[in-house]
């Protein structure tokens, strides 16, 4: 599948710029097994890069100007490197403007590029196509101009670019896009950025994503609001437990004991955060021990927390998870990523994947009149150069 994408991008570049690209870069989207909304709270997360990617073809433009073509959108833009300001329309260009802005403000010396890109990561489905865009573009500039930026720092600069665009996100998406490894999930300590690879072995179960096809227009403001509520909660916790530096240092009892001192929404956000932190540790052990039933159970619990305490679900995602709970061939399901739409991630008994896809498609259409899409997940490598 990716060969077709790479050939298409390469051919488009040659037609547009009458030259063979100097570098071709592949940058993946990500899934997350468990550990949602805790990357920006110093928690652990358990994501992986996937085999759905953005392919970029690059050459130096030998000037201060860059010309960037998004094949799938049939759009392009030109940018002078000294002129990285945000636009309200064509939001996709802001991720690239954000990258240029970050490199400039960190003192990196580089010139313009000609670039063409195309993607098979579904947009707005919670698979982090924006992280793939930032990290792939950064990776390309790093290669072309020998900027000597380490992979983890590409992730951190990508995260800063996303902040510049307006989402105050954590590090999970960019880190996964850059550091992913085939058939491995990563347990990332978002406090220190230490990480370990664990085998992505789900025994008799396959990972299937159901895409609700729902996109929340207020995603950015709702996401940023959750972050502020967590900060408010942590400040209250710190006041009563001065030895607490972050959510990692506190337990659920401490949070429960402060219920009357917090606004209700803030209390619920904090309760979710501390519970989710301990679920990730248990889930990673369950995966290592081959106890996929326990992992699935924890995924259901995460969904419950995301829906009731963190309030980032929606009717469509809740229905998909409720249906999964009643289904004998699915042992775990939850909304994945930031929420308010996008995908659920499901552990489906091998041999029953197609049956589940068509059953869920029909039930979902009956309930909401919306087409349900499904994706088989293969865990792939992080951002890399394509060597022809
Ligand atoms: C988005 C953000 C991530 C993370 C998830 C929720 O994908 O970009 O940093 O917070 O939501 O886990």
C-alpha cells in the first residue's frame, strides 16, 4: 500500500519541479493502547507508530523561498522563511509554518525547500496526521541541511510547532511518530522522556480501529480546557500535599479526600488522571504476561473514565464501546486519542475481524445514519528516510 503512495509522491514531485527528489521521507501516524490525556500530566503512555504514513519528497530550493504542495488537497503555498505567520484558512499550512518558526527561533540555519507530500493517514480520526506532518517535515529539513537534530528533539520541536498552531498537546503523538518501531509498543515516561519498547503481541486478538466519522469542531478549545482544569486541580493538591510535584506523586486517596475543595469538573478530571496512571502500569504488565483479557478489561475502564470523568467522549463513541462490551468476540474497546470523535481501538478475536466489522457497520448505521469505517492496525517504524 505504501509503495503506491511513495511512487505517486515521487512522480508528482518530478512533474512539478522537473527534478528527481533529493530526499524521500516517510512519517507515520500513531495508535495508543492505553494512557490517554496523561502525557501532559507527567504520566506513562503506551502508543505505537502505524503503517499509515505521510510521504514527502524534497529538494533544496537554493533560495529563501519554499513551495509546498499537498497532493491530496490539491493545494499549495509558498512561504518566505522569514515570514512564518499563521493563517486562519488552510490550517494544514500552519503546521509547516509552525515547524519553520520553531527551527528559526531555535537558531537553526537552513534554506527553502520544494516539497510535495501525500498521505494515507485518515484525517481527523485521532491517528495524529498533524504529528506526522510536523515530524516528517522537520526530519526532511534535518536531512537536507544537516541540522544534526536528534530524533527525540525532532519530536519536541514538532510538539512546539503544534502548540504554536494552538493545541497545547502533550508529547505522545510526535514522540510516537518519530521513535516507533515495527511490532513494538513504547512505554513512554512523559515526565523524563525515558522509554522502553515492549512486544506488541496480542495473542489471539487483532487490533481493529472503528472510525466513528465524527469530527468535533471545538476540539482545540475543549482539549486546552481539560489541560487547564488539570492544572487547577494540581495546584489544589499541591496546596494540601506540598511534597507533590506532579500527578505522578499523588494517589487516588489524596484526590478523593480533596473532593469538597475542588470544583466538580476539576475533581473528576483529577480522579481520571490518577486512575489512568495506574491503569497504564497494569496494562503494560498484562501485555508482557500475555494476559490480553486483563488488558482489554483495563481498556474498557479507561473508556468509562474518559466518558464520565474526563468528559471527552460523545454518543457515537459511547455506543461503539457499549456494543463492544456486549460482544463475545471483543474483549477490550475504548475511544483513542484526544476524543470528541475519531476512532475506538478494539481487541477483536482473530478469525472474527470481518464479521465484527460488518456487524458494527450495520448497527452503527442504524443508530446514527453514519458510515462506520474500520482499519486493521499494523505497527510500523518511526519517521525515516526512504532509500530507493
Ligand atoms: C492528542 C494530543 C496528545 C494526547 C492525546 C490524548 O492526541 O496530541 O498529546 O494528549 O490527545 O491522550
